[in-house]
C-alpha cells in the first residue's frame, strides 16, 4: 500500500572529510528494505523547479555558472552530480505528494530542503521541495490549505520566505533560536527554543502549540519535515532529545494526520549525529512509526 523513495543511488563528488551525510541515505534504504517498497526517486523537471525558483538562477546552476561564494553558502562544491542529486531528492517529494493524495501517506527518504530560496542555495539545500509541493497542491487544486510542520532543529527560512503572504499555507517551524540560520525569516508560526532542550519540554511544545495550531488552521494536506538533528549528539544541533522522544514526536504528528483524515508527506530533513547508526535509526523511525500509525 505504501512505498518510499530514495536518491541513495545518485552520488556526487565530495572533498575528503566533508560533512555531508551520504551514509544515511543508503542506510535508511537498507534499514527499511523488506518492510515496504523502496524505489529510486524520479527526476524533478526544470519546469517544475521553475514554479518556485528563478529560471535564470536555475540555468546558471544547471550550467555550473556559480561563484565560489554561492558554493560556500550552499555548503557543497558544484558538479553535475550535485545538481542531479538535488533534482532527484525533490523529485522524490513530488512522487510522495501524489502517493499521499492517493493513499493518505507519501514517503521521501530525503528532502526537506528548507534553506533554499527563490534564487539562493544555503545549507545543503538547492531546491525547496516543501515550498514546491505547496505550490503544486494549491495551484493545481489538489489541496485548499497546506500546513508545513518543520521539526528540523534549524528554522525553515527558505520555506518561510517563499510562501510569505500565502494565506492558504501555514509555515510552522520549531527550531533552535540561537542556531543556524542566524538571520531568521518570519514563518506563520515560529517557535524558537533554547539550547539543550530535552524530550519533556519539546513534547510539551508539540502538545500545547503545534497540534493546536494545526487544529485551528485545518489543513487538507500536511507536509512533515521530520528532522532528527534534534537528537543529543548531533553535529549541528543543540538539542538533547532521545530516540524515544523523536519517535513520540513522530507518532503525535502522524497520529494527528490520521485522526483528522489529512494526507501527509514525510521528508527526512536534517540529521548529522556523531553516532551514524543513531542517525539512520532515527530517520528510519518516521517510516516505522508511520507504518504503526497508518
């Protein structure tokens, strides 16, 4: 009934010792093998990408006409492979959107690239899949109200900027107030938390603020960025959640979607734990928990 998409087969060159967590995409595919079909992601078309991104900017990235500064802000060196991989990751989210509308839940084992702006790449994010899915759903009449629940430890700044002024979209971000990006954008609802947040405080925020905001907005499509950089020991996070806390978070969000009969798309977003096995298990948990919930 359900299936997941992964860009794990699409590599690109990286300098030795680079921090991009290649390992977790293959790890998730292996961890979930046998539990549900895990398919290669389709490629996002440039026309689709142009729904939210500047076409001239996209052309420069396609041709490799990008500056050293742009590459530094992106966090990855330009190559044809890195552009292909970004298109594949976003293509997986589009495929997951169609699955969600058909069977209630769509799964991308990548995506959640929420730092990408209309004409700027940041933080390993080139194409903003959450904003793209929102535009495709609203403009195509597939949904009337879309909620983006971004629970990555970093604010979804690109998503907030791309959807600013769109009354039919709720951009909701729970993030580290003192963490990257240091210049925040304005989401529909920003919940900035201090360093060292543990399970009880985080889950209380979820219960008292996030779920009531969803109830008040009443979306007919939910996009869930299930970042696991909230875990203790993450290289880029400053929270201190446990795996049990992350799984309780997943079940709360997905359980809300099921109870409200709202189709949901899950995207992995960030996760860079010093413990690689924990990163893989935590990312996989949103699928394991979803299989229980649905």
